[in-house]
C-alpha cells in the first residue's frame, strides 16, 4: 500500500492502543506513532488525528474503575481526562517541533451542515498553518455517543467534511476477516472491499475491547461514510510499534477503496441529499464567472429569495430565471441581502464580522449540467 499517494490523511487512534492491560500509557508505542506521523509530515502530508482516551485517562488519574463507573459520571471524568490526553500529544509532538491544536466535536457538529462548515473551516485553517488538529468527541456534553463508541464514525465524518483522501483506522485487529479470528482459526482476512453490502455488514463483530467502546460494526459504518465521500479507509492493527510505516512495509490490513472521487461524491451529496432553502439570483457577469470555475461573489448577486441559514443549500438562478447551479451558501439570507452588489472588501464594514468573501465557494457549488 502506497499511503504516500494520499495528501490529507485522518488517523484514528482507539483507547485500547494507548493503554496496556494495567491501565498505563504505552509510552514507547506512543512515541513510535509520533515518529510515524512526523515521517508523513516530512513527506508533505496533511495530518488530522482523531483520538479516544479522555475517559480512560480520567479514570486513571482519579483511580476509578471504568467498568464500575456510571454513565452519568463519564462526562465529568472526560472533562478531566481531556486535559491529560491533549498534554500527552503536546509533549510528544513538541520533541518534533510540531504544533498541535485541540478540537472537541459532537456528531451533530459534523452531520449538521451549518456546523460542519465551521468545523471544516477551522480544521483547514489549522492545516494551512502547519498545525495538527487533535480531534476528540466532546464527551462532556454527549451521553449516548459515549456508550456506542462513535469516535470511529466521528473520524469518518471528519474525513468527509475535510475532503480527506484516506482515513487510517488504527485498531486492535489486523483488518476485516471472513469470521471472528478469535473464535475461528480458519478465518481469512479480506484484503480489499470495494462495495459494502449486506454480506460485508454481516461480518462485523460485536466484540468490544476492555478500554474502547466500539467494535467492528462502527468501523464498517465509518468505512461506508468514507467510501461514499470519495475517501479510502485502511483498517489495520495499531498495536504494533510504528503502525503507519508497517502499512507501507506490510500487507496486513483491509483497504476499503472508494469508487468515486471526493469531488463527484460531494456533487452527488449537494444535488441529491440536501433540501434547498432558497435562491440566489445573479447577473451575466457572475454567470460567466461560475462557468469559468470561479466562486460566486456578492457583487454579482441581484436578489435573494427564501429564508436560509449559513450552510443551507440554495439554487443559483440567472437573469432568464433559469436554475444553473446548486450550492451551499456561506451566509444567511438576512446577511446575504445586506451585501448584495458590494465588493468583498466591504463585507466586514457592512456585517460587522470577517467571513470568507464568497457568497458560494466553488468547492460548494454544483452546476446543473454536472
């Protein structure tokens, strides 16, 4: 597997990888992982980390047995453990002179379009500044998510909203098997999955590690999200030292290979999966700019119809009242009406806040002929 072909890589780290059987951090393994990530950065790869472990670290600090802890206590424990988790990464990456940041998300932050735009913009800006985003689920406000181990799905959603090329799912198992390898010695690893159908879903095991809260089912769900978004997912054993480099040297993993580009997947998502909330009317100059692959700027907008929020889908209508595109608005209808016909350098003065200048960015626009 040539993972160096990918530009933006999300790495998901499970709790069971960070801790040993005595509830202690595997420092040697952790440092080896940092070495791997530094290797990727030296190859000019953009890295996003989604890491579990806050609750386990909180339990360790407070000397609490996680198995005997009530779900209602997990939120407070997560608040304590999150500081320990980010400090763990900070100290390790400082040795490599790599800066990190912390982002706490709930699933709703990535699945609700308006909030996902904010998350995407923040993560992309951090990547531009050569800062690694360390993402974790905001367990302090989430309850049911803690129980079902949705950090797997969260990692896939992060990969989706950031248009990542690959999600590396570091797990405590080598990959997807034809049967549970712990129970069936004749089980064979499935090297590549191109379509997730009922037969693949049936292979998912409910087995749960002692520290993590997810099983193979959540990983299959994560793979499905990735593949539908034009992103590959690699499921591999992260328990060994240098697990990333091992992917390059070894063939011990399952590749969930997307059959569409992220652009095509995004176009399909915008066209078919979102209910439009309004329309933006544009002039001839703006229409020509869109046809030439440019974003829609406020100066080319003539009118706004409907009530919509930032992140909602809208139709783009030309002077002949013809729908020429569908896009994601960077402004609410209320703010959009205020900046109609103005140049982008006037937006801050009019609205009182700094935003991206485009009314609809080209990355969030699909022509009707596409």
